[in-house]
C-alpha cells in the first residue's frame, strides 16, 4: 500500500499518510503526529520525489514549487503556496526539493529557485522564477492553466 507525505499546515511537520486515509467515504482522517492538527490531503501541497513526479502530474492542472530548505526566497513563498493550495480546488499544488531530487530538477533545467512550473496533463505550460507576489502567481495560473 502506498503513502503520501502531507505537510502540516500548522506546524510544518511532514507526515506520511497511508493511501485511502482522508479519502471520500473512508471514515479515516489523518492528524499531524506532532501537533495533532487534522490533515486534509486535498488542501495542502503534495510532496513529490523523483520516483513519484511523472505519475503525479500526469492528469490535471498542477503548480509545482521547485525549492530547497536553505533557500530564503523559497521559505518566503512557501506560505503563499500553502494558502493557495488551501483555497483552490481547481489546481493541485506540489513541492519538489531540488537537493533531494536532482534527477527531476535536472530534467527540467532548474537553475534558479524558487521556481514554479505549471503543468496541464503532464505537459509544461509555463514558469515563474523567484519569490513573486501572490497576485503574480494567480495571474500565471490564469494564463497557463485556465
């Protein structure tokens, strides 16, 4: 059985949530192992890896945040991405740590972070580089994904 990593919207703790938990009709709801805040898989950015990237973005509209833990601008844009993920159901938000997932970062020619890449059904539609304001991200979503 697979698992998804969901970052807690309250404390930021990464939590491994088994497949089927938080699903419609499952009756099971995940909570953060650190602070006990309920985790809603559909409303927080998904954590992607080299192994899960291609399969995850295959269908639908995705905004993938290419980031690194040491990057100050990446930490500045993270709350904006989390807020958008919580508010929008038409787009799936995801994060890929470039230090831990070099194959995917290389495949997409990532040279500067933070980098947001917009995907529709697995195909890249556009990019935004840097810690840009929320309005610019929303405009890019409208331009590339709507």
